[in-house]
C-alpha cells in the first residue's frame, strides 16, 4: 500500500503539469478562436479532447489517493484536514465537471465560433478554479508549495 501511495502521489503531483499546460493552451486557443472569429479546426478539437482526457486521468489518480493518503485522515477541525478532506476534492471535481460539460457542449454546437466560445468559458472557469485550489493548498498545508512536485 505504501508503494502504491508513493507511485500515485508522484503521478498525481507530476500529472498536474500536463493538465495545466493543456488547459492553458486550450483556453488561449479558444479565446483567440472566439474573439478572432476563427474556424474550429480538427487540431482544436483534438487539443480539447486531450485536455479532457488528461483531467479524467488526474481524477482517477486523485480518487484512489483520496482513500489511501494520510492527509485525508487529518481532522476536519484543522485547516489542513478540511482542505484535503473537502476543499481539494470538491473544487477539483467541479473543475473537471466544467471541462466535461464544455467539451460536450462544443461537440453539439455546429457553429465554429460558438464552439470556441463554449470551450473558452467552461475551460476558462475550470482553470481559475484549479489555480484557486492550488493557492488554497499552499495556504492550508505548509508542506506543499505552488510549483513543488512530491
Ligand atoms: C485537475 C484536477 C487536480 C489537480 C490539478 C490536482 C492537483 C494536486 C496537487 C498539486 C497536489 C499536491 C501534490 C504534491 O504533494 O506535490 C494534489 C494532492 C492530492 N490530490 Fe489532487 N488534484 C486534482 C484532482 C484531484 C481529485 C479529483 C482528487 C480526489 C478525488 C484529488 C485528491 C488528492 C489528494 C488526496 C492529494 C494528497 C496526496 C498526498 O500528498 O497524500 N485530487 N493534487
């Protein structure tokens, strides 16, 4: 179990950069497609799907960690326990739901600019929530840093 914990902890810690970079690039592309009234290309679609898949993989790592990490067993009466028991999971799941909705909306819409708009809004909100959650992590848990990988 200790081994599994170590592997998943490193995987979840490092994978966040994949999610983060894909999400930032997807939001920038979607904003420029929406505001610049560009066509929605196959490259745009693939980028958005890869972003979605990366977020779902992060969710899987996180779900297992939630049950085996010692951090989620800390008392909720303290900020660190509250963060790991409730705040991290709820904010990150909300962000992943937004990414999932944004992607499925963009698939249903036929107009290219409107597809870009759906991605820009939903992925953009998810990005803000993820950054907020990581800021809260640094405040609540002194052993974590914004960019530190463990
Ligand atoms: C996009 C989504 C997510 C991002 C960007 C993210 C990011 C992070 C980061 C940066 C850490 C600290 C890693 C470190 O120590 O270096 C962490 C830890 C953790 N995450 Fe997430 N996370 C996400 C989703 C989730 C979800 C959905 C869950 C639960 C279902 C979860 C559960 C956990 C747990 C339990 C830890 C503590 C691991 C430990 O150190 O024992 N995460 N996450």
